[in-house]
């Protein structure tokens, strides 16, 4: 709550000199005191670090902007199901991916960068689906092949779980719940996608 509301120790009239060492460590880790105070704690970055084994990154909040809290809720919901409900994990994680992808697209478009695509259909009234935007022949997939391939793998498998559709679009087979080995393989692929986004944005001037 302190981090999300950007409440400082000054606001709380807390004197750092009177804090116990344990409390100081917690506050420093959250970026509420010390050298990191000027850079706010990024909870999405913390979950991504913990679950996907990537470096902690504070760029999710500025990337997602007004949709940060919504995306965070999707990610937390996914993370809570990682072991107990593998198919549920994929459904929520894929929704998080969709939100991140659209935010990334906005960044590309705002900065006139390659890979940007129109997110709405010809009428301008309906959002293009995540699957359409990840098409292997699309501008984004051609420019960011590894990221698109990983996101597409998760989205395609999400479409083949019973909670999404009863039958596969191709072939008409009954859909099946996600298995542990599939979840772990998708986790590895998504780590590549998140890392690619982080590295790309860090490299921008």
C-alpha cells in the first residue's frame, strides 16, 4: 500500500534513524528510502523476477501507464494459479501478455518505430484480436520474431484449453488442460519475450 500510494516516510512522519535494522532493510528493498527512493518500486517487475527468473526491472509501470494496476491484477491472478490451476494460469498470463503487448505497441507507434501496427479494425470501433496482431506475417512478428513467437505460442495454447473452447479450431479435436511440462515450456518462452521487451526499451535513447 505504501508503494502503490507513493507514501513516503516523511508523509508518515517516520524518522529513519529510529527504525529497526529489519524495518530499514524492508523499506530500502521497496525503494522507499535510500538511493532508490527516486525510482518507485515496480510490483510487476518483482513478480516477473520471482516467477520467470529475470532481472528486476522498473519499466513496467511507465510502459503500462494507466493500465498498470489492471495488468498487475492479471499477473497476480496468474501467479497464484501457477501450481494449483495450470490452465487457469495460462488464461490469466495470456491476458497479461495481451495488455503488455498493446502497451508495447503504443510505445512503438508513439515513437515511430518499426513493428508498430494498427490495434483496431477498419471501422475503428473494435480491437483487433491478440492472435491477429501476432500473426507471423505481421509487421510486429517480422521485426520482433522471438518475442512474437513466444507470445503466439502462449496465445495458441490458451485457445486450446477447455475453458476457452471445447474443440480445436484445426482438426476439431477435444481441447485439453495444460500439463506441467507444457506450462514449464511456455514459462521459458515467455521469459524470452519479457526479457526481449525489457532489453529493447532499455536500449532506447
